[in-house]
C-alpha cells in the first residue's frame, strides 16, 4: 500500500488554500486537514479545524494533537491598515503553527508570499523581478516569515519553499484580495445602472505590463515545490507565463459582460461602491443569485490598490520552469473561465 502524506493547509478558505486542497484531493496518497478561523465542512479526504492562529494557546490546543503531518502549506494572511502593522500578526501566526505541529515526520513547509518581497507595493520596482533580487528596507512580513523558517530549519530534516505569485485569479469568497470578483461585481453593477465599463484606476496604469497567477496553476506549482527535491529550501515566482496590458484586456472583459467601454476615469472604488449594497441585494433577487453579503463579496480597497499600479508589474517565472514545473495559463482565458464559474455558482448575474 502506498504511504499517504498528510497535508496541513493553513488558510484553507482563501484563494490559494482552497485550490491547494482541491488539487491534493484529486491526487493519490494525501490526507488533508484544512485550518482557518471559519473552519469548514468535512469532505472525503479533507477535514477542517477552526483555530485562532493569532492565539498561541488556541493554536496549540487545536494543532498539537494532530499526528503524522508531513507537509504544511501555509497561506494564511491577516490584513492591517499599514505595511508595518502587517508584520507582527502575520509572523506570529506562522510561528504559532510551526510551534504547535509535531515535527516528527514533517517533510516540508511551504510559505505563500508575493511580490511585496520585491517592494512591488511601494512603487516602480525592478522587472522582471527575480528570486535572487536584493531585499528592501524592512518592515516586510513576507521576509520576516521566510527568515523565521530559514532559522528554524537549521539542523532539521524538513525543507521549506517560498512561493511568490503576482495577483492571484480565483473565485474563493470572503477574501480581501480577490481581483476577479472586484471586476465581476463592478461590471455587473455598472451594467445594471446602464453605464459603460470604465477602467477606474490611474490613467498611467492602463497601458503598463501586468501579469497574474491562476489559483489552480498556483496550487500545482506550490505542490510541485513542496514535493520535488528541486524545490527544497528555495523561493519561486509562480505566474501564468504571459503578460497583458489593461488597455487590451479591459475591452475584452467588457465584451464578455456584453458592455460598451468608455475612456478610463480614475474613481476610488472603495468610495463610489460604498453605497451599492442595497442595489446588490436587488440584483441578487432579480437574477436569483445566492444571498452572499455585499461585504463578503466586495474587496474594493484591493481593486483600488491593483488599479493604481502605474508601473510595470511582473516577475521572471523561468526558475521554476527550468527546474521542472512547466504549467502555464492563458490569462485572457483565465478571466473568462473564472467569470463563468462565478456565474454558474450564482454569485454574479
């Protein structure tokens, strides 16, 4: 009988965690435990645990009794208003998880990061960003988390990997960083009001080079790095493999929603969409949509953040591909597929 691995997926309800669980579930040889604040409904091969990872005692009580954990896939994230404020809670959660899990039998810890490692959130950064690029001035929670793992791993039998995607495309709900849902809701509300689909970001952002990472591709890349000898103790940019400009993609998105476009108009979505909850309830009723709360679905601040990037935003994903991960995704097709998934799930009309 083939020996089974046991994966602890932390941040199980997020865009990345949801897809990692799905990919592992479809593979042979895995038992899966999903951890999040909300917990979840147990399924075949997957059981869920609700834990407050900011509370070291609760983390220990919920996780210390788990036996046979071979892989930790860490994708949890706590949002805070400022960059410096992100460090303490996000490093603390990772520390609490690693401290609580029995190290016996542990083979690998996978850390989900992002392009903040390269300073992409501050302004124009070197592109294409490479895993070997120099660090920037702290504070930065991604770097703090990685350094913790590097120090903890000394003398241990397990290895680690750090996965660095750009903006992730997925359909998991209740996530503060879901650009697909931002665009889908913005388009649906604009259409309901009889408006064209305007790009709401900075004018200079409209023609800059962008890239994304499909959540399914990201999950596959994450699992590859966690289970391949080539992935041990390294960082990897994982992206779709193509680039786009909003000036070309935006009219195609409008066409998908059967809408006209108009010239870009800078609008803070967090402000102009703040009063649309009542309208969204009417849309849900009119089209027979599931009654997810407006607050659960909308992440307008993240949309404002992405649409403000008036500089190129992409990394070099060839390192992973050179070492054996050869997946790629057409980003235009990804948008259509994910919008259709949201429609089929009755999240948008």
